[in-house]
C-alpha cells in the first residue's frame, strides 16, 4: 500500500458485498421459515437485533468520536480530571440501558405467550396428532389416528396444524425442526406438547439438540410435508404393510443403535404411547422373615 493512502475506500467497497452474501448455515433454519412459528421467531430475532444495534452502533461511534476529540493534537478538548458527577452523563448511562431492557423484556413477554408450545395453532383443518419418542439414537413417530408409526421420518399434510406429544425412552433430549420452529425438551416417562405447522410442501430437517451418547451425531430425522391427498395416499400405502409396533418390536427398537435408513410400521398396538410413558416397575423385594422369638 502506498504511503499515506487510507484503507477506508477499499473497506467501503467490501462491506456491501459481505452484507449481500447469505449467512452461512442459516439457509435452512431461522432465516428460511416454513411455518408461522418459525416466522414469528424470525421476527423476534430481527426486533431484538434492531434494539441491541441501537445501543451497539451509537456506542461504537461515540467511542471513535471521543478518541478523535481527545487526541493529543486537539487543543480545544478540555481536560477535567477532578470531575466526580455529571447529571447529563448519568441520565444517558442509565436511561438508555433501562429503555433497552424494557423493550427486550416486552418482546420476550409477548413472544413467550404467543408462541406457547401448548397453545394450539388456529386452522381450518383438524390438527394431526403425532406422538414422538426420542431414543438412543433415533426418533420414533406414532400417528395414533392413522394407526402407523415410523422411525426418523415424519409425514404431515401441509397447511394442517400438528399437535405433538413428546417423551423420551432414555435420557433427556431435545427436539427441533429449525424451519418450523420451537425447540423443546423430552424427558423419560413425562409428556410435553408442541404445536407446529408447515405452510408449504417440502422436506425439512430436524435433529436432537442435547448430547446423548455415541450416536448423537447421527440422530437426525426428516419432516415430509405434502398435500393432504398425497398424505392420505402415503398413509394408505404404509397401513397394513410391514411389521407392527408392539411391545416386542419396541423392545428391539429401544436398543441403543443408530438407524441409517428410515422405516415404517404398518400397525400400532393400542395404548403403545401410554405404555412407553409408564415408568418401569420397581423390582420386588423379598420379604424379610420375622425375628425369631427365643423361649425363656
């Protein structure tokens, strides 16, 4: 670089190019929502980012301005080492963070109630019931009203609210479909709920969000949203074909191993999800014999 040449013009040419590039790794997540929940979460993210930038940008500019004004060559800058209190400075220092906290708190308060995982999503279609079980190291999806189940693959009709009931067959885990929104934890022998909706047909990736052992890295699944008529045809093609999901097949599935290729069960034993929720029976303890009485 030639002596005396400022790097600012080159930086001004680079910044717009970088700003136009899509953020890496976000093309299929937060910035590409495919449902109302994920879209609302993106709005909350943008609002929060804007509020925080309202502090970050002025602070950075003020820092540069102070450094420039109080440079050694500026004879107009006043040096006041004995100043102990300034009402104007205190007003700025405390009012701006307080206002920011109020704005962020309001966004979190409203968003937490609007995106309550238990709150049903309004829609004209009847919600699809899905029972989800996190396992080592796979996901089991049961469609009780359709009488089928699948591993590492969930089929749903697009435009229909999805009402999920979730639990874990082993350790605590986390369920998320980034393009549909809302991560939620699964715990053994406890049930939680989550409401989702896919606006358009497509295939959306989901995965576990909490480390659960050797097979955690491969513990992913897909959500296939399809038109309602295709969904009905797909269910009819699976129902009655393939092995049933019963206590014996579930016991084999619960073994700790990863599933490379998704597969389906053509039938589901009644009350299977409730059976999974039940804690294991405590082992019976042998009755202690009564103390022997010695005759005098």
